[in-house]
């Protein structure tokens, strides 16, 4: 059975070019990039090159790039750096729909005495920027707002918010893990102080992330140790993965410039149209306009997400769900609840996330297989009334 | 990804007995869309009280669907009395086990069956009142207590796995922990402070214990018990319904009623039956 991989917001296929570039650094080029000898120094040079490529992807200076172990470490470093550099400020602003990397950290900080303002979103997942601007005070240490939501793909106006924060002298951080590689990101022209990204979300390897820190931003390291990353992140470099993320950044830049993401968007739009047309009682989660080109979150009423996923799994289709049963808790995702998606629909939510590797044939196969699958589950559901389907068809 | 057994996968992908029965003799509905799973179980019986047909409709995850399907297979052809004895553990075992986080799916099956049998017998479901502890899933302290006792649960996580309480915002975790402690503390240290009870206190406590600990169990078998008198350490009770004619009533009294009263009221009590 062929795998149809539509879970690219979870992780992506490592590009073969990336793997090829990485392999020698697991074997023959094992030197420590900090060493004085040529054998290690040569590796250091490769890391420098990777830094330049990542910088280029987001239009930063190479000196503003810090390599970390993952997106979560980048987020944690940014938020801790801001609160440590502003010890008297005890207030944090973030949103209700952040990834756990930011959400759970802020909840943790709230328990240790920080005040956290959670900015709400509307039914389409758009941020309440008035609420946000009203909460910015002299006590605010950092505003942390994701660039794009991992579940719905909805993008926030981070550039505008960064400007608002800068005007009030507040540090601004964005978790751009889902955005980088999918949409153009240009930090130079914005007031973004810190930006987190992750290699495995754009065909790089797992276990490597980046924190961009704008020149002049007050910073304090999270991992204190050696002089690596100019003392901003201790620890011997994850050499192969850093070289891998460099290559992935180069490829992502090319794909963006070459219009590959427009092709992905067209496929996503086709899948969306087919699903909404062929399957009654299906809702789109999140705004249609301000959305990542690869993400589609839909809710099938009266059925439960895990069941859908397991049936899709039988067909080789990989997707994910915001339903309770898949999240490991008993409640549907905090993102869908923040949007006000009714429980009747939140439990039946499915996220399809495409990539440049997605083919039109895969989308066609899914569009054909999905309607009978949902029908089978609905026929089993005590809430599915035949008349409900008639009235909306 | 959940580790499901082949049997769970089979019952999920090829569910048995899906659908509705036009004129069922017993119907039990549990759960809701808000909770994330729900089950409607229907059956008919033949003249010998054997389950002749059974159907289900389930909204929920794979293990909820598989548990429902398994349950229908398990009770088909059984007498209502036999079916009634099926526990949630039996359902899980029939499927070769469920992930522990999914035990509530088997509990849902058992609860729907219980409701359907009550409906068949024309009985009302006994009110599980008490105070709501878990606001997210509307679970009361009484329900948590019963589940902790019945399934010998020790931790909040287990309570969540079995009846969902504490699976939402998590604000009730301390309250659940207290209930768990209370259940075991009660079992351990109950007799201690009872020494200086007045007669009235003792009678009240006996009545409470009968209501809470003993009657529900006897009622399962169609019987009941009534307190007639208390004289010192002697407790006079009357057995009612099937218990009154049951050959094992002596055993029930000594092994069950007396044991419970000794545990919860006073260790020196002796139970005597008053015959009509």
C-alpha cells in the first residue's frame, strides 16, 4: 500500500538532498567545529555556511542565527531571555491558540508569579488585536504571538503586532515554526525581536531548531555552557543536523521563489472544495483567507476524529485530528475550543497538511475515498439523522 | 498512536450488529456528543428471556466502536440475568485488552447495558446524586467513589481512564485525590472513632451503610434489606424480595452484610435475620 502523507504540519519528509549532505558528517567528518585543527575547522566552515543559508531564508544576518535543538527550545530560550533581561517586568502577552511549546511554558510561568494575558480569537481564528494592544503596559516583558497556527493554518499579523510592541518598547517573539518555508518571511523589515523555527517542518532533519535574535535585542542564554553560538547557546553543535537544516533552508527558499507553494495551495484548495461539496455537514475550521497554503482543517459533524484517522490509516492516508481521543487528553484541542468550534464538530476535526511532495493523484484518491468512509461512520452514529443530511445537501 | 489488539481493530473495521431495532424490549443510551463518545444499545428478548436480537449505534473512537460491537456479540443469546453479570473488564478482556487510557470505552458499554436492562425491567435508574466534582465531564463525588471502590483505583490518572473525571481542565485533581484517599481511609480506619457512639448515632450509621454499601449490591439481584432493630451489638434485619427466599441468604448476611457493617460501623456487630 502506498503511503499518502498529508501530515506535514506534524513533520515532513527529509529531502533526499538534505540526507545526502548530512551523511558524511556522521561518518568521516566527525571533527568538533570548535577545534583549532583543520579537520575540525572544516566542519566549522560548513556550519557557517548553514547559518548563512538559514539567515537568507528569513532575510536575517548570519550573526542573528542561533542553532538550537528544536522549535521548543527556541521558544523557551526567547521567552526566558526576555523575562531575564527585564527582571522587574512581570507580565507576558500571548494567545489562546499557541502551540504547547509557548502555551505550556506561559502556564508554567503564570504559576511562578507572572501575569499572563491570553489574547482571544474569533470564530475564524483571527486575533483580537484591540484586546492585545490594550494589554501592552510598562509591566509587559514580552509579547509572544505565533506566526501561523499549526492546527488551522491561520496566520496572525505578526509584523503589525511587532510594530505595536516596538512602539511601546516591548520585546516581541514569534513562534514561526509553521510559517517558515511555507510563506515568505522577511525579518529585516519588521520589528520582530526573536523568531523560532524548526528544521523538520520544512524537509530538514528533526532535532535542530533556530532562534533568530535581532541585533540589539536584550538576550540571556538558556543553556549556559561553552562558547558555542557566541555564548548564546552552550553545547557542542549537532553538526549533521545543522548542515541539514542549512540545505533544507536553501531548498525551501528555491521552492518559495519558484512558486512551488502556489502549486501546493491549488492542491489544498481542490481537496477543500471536493470535501465540502461531497460531504454534507462539514465545516471549515479557521479563516479561508489568512491561511498557510498547505493546511486544511475540517470538521465532520456527528463522527469522531480518531475513528476517521484509523480508517484513513487503513487506506495509507496519514492525517491528524484535534479530537479528544487523539490528543491523549479527554478534551478536544484548545485551538478549536478557542475558535468556538462546537463540541459536535470539534471531536470530528481532521487536519490535512500538504507539502511540495504531495501529488494531484494523491489528492484525487483521498477525495474519492473520504466520502464513503465518513458515511460508514455516520451510519454507525446515534446522532446522525438521515434528515440532517437531506436538509443540507 | 494507540496500541490496539487485532481484535479491537477487527471489531472497529467490521463492527457486528450495527443499527437500530424497531421495537426493542430494552434500550440504553449513555454519553453525549460533548463528551466525545456515546452509545445506544437496543435488544429484544424471546419468551425465555434470552436476548434474541441486539443492535448498537456508537459515536466515538475506534475502541468505543469496538467495545460496543464486542458487547453485542457477548450478550447475544444470553439470558438477561446472564448478560447483567458482564463487567467492563469482561468487555476489555474479550477484546484482548484495551489501552488503559481507553478503559472508559468498556465502562460505557457496561453502563449502556445496565441502562438497557433496567429499561427492559421497567425500572428507573437509581439516582447517582452527589456533588459534581469534575465540571468538564459532569462527574459527581458519589460516582467517583463508586468507581474507585469497584475498580480498586489508586490514582487520579486511573479515575480519568475509567470515568473521565479529571480529564478536562484538571482543576478537580486535588478533589479526586481526596476522594481516593477518603475511600481507602474509610476502609482502613473506619472503626476507630465509633467507640463512643450513642445508640441513635449507631442506628443512623447502620442505616447509612445499608443504603450506601449493601442495598445497591442486593438490588442488583432483585432483593433488598431493611433494618428492624438494634440492640447493643445485635443488628436485626429483614431480607426482602429474592433475598428473602434465597437459599444463600444466611451466607449473604454473615459474609456480606455483617462484614460491611463491621467495617463501617463497629467491629463487634452481629447481624440477625428477622423472618416474616
